[in-house]
């Protein structure tokens, strides 16, 4: 599976789910079940690589603004949700987290921002196809700390200055 095929699966499941992350995860599992197990592992590698790439302080700060706070787990689930938003939103956010203010049409912190189930879709599909737990993906492990410079999440002034568009749209 190449990167284009990966994003096509993500996009197709998001569009069919009409933005509901839980429904998107269910639809993604259904689509992955139509593939052979090696393709599912390829999908998992693509997903995990993007999940690890999004482990940055800047993106965590953006999640903090959008979600009005984001614990370790909430940021993990946010990164899964972000991948589920598709290539344009994902790449834009990784490059410039404040651009999420322009890239997101709507954002409901009760529904959006939590893609935990998306993070398990490939594992679930692989296990259903093979009857065994997915093997190690053979990619480098995630960093122990987010990349770049830490953000003071508790300082609203810092957040407003660092994420002016997100702050203006979602916090003011």
C-alpha cells in the first residue's frame, strides 16, 4: 500500500461517516477487512508513522486550545483524529498547527478531536482476518518526549500568542 492508497482509505471512511469519528473507525475496519493481511499491516505502518510524526509540542498546544485542555491520552486520541481528517488537514496541521483554524470547517469538542477508535482500526481488522494479534510493525518507536520546544499550556496569554488564529476562532 502506498501513501496515496492510505489517504484514499482514510478519506473514503471519513466521507462515508459524515465526520463521526466512531463511525469512521467502524467503516475503516470494514474497508480494511476487504484487503489481505499484509495490506492491513501496510496501512498500520502508514498510520503509526503519521501518528508518531504528529507528536510535537506545537501540535499538542493546538489540541489544548481546541479541546480546552488535553491530557496525554487526549493528545494521543487527538493525533488519531487528526489523521482521520485526511491528508490536507493533517499535513497542514503538522506544518503549522495554527492553520487548523483555517483547515477545519467546524469543530465540536464533544464529538471532534477524539479518534481513539481510529488508532485501533488496523489492529482490529488484522485480528479479524488472521485470528492473531498484529505483529510488530518494524518501524522506529515513538519518541519519549514530543518534538520541539515545550509549550506552557496553563498560560492563556502564551497560547493566544502562539496560536492566534485558533485562539481567536475557538477560545474568544
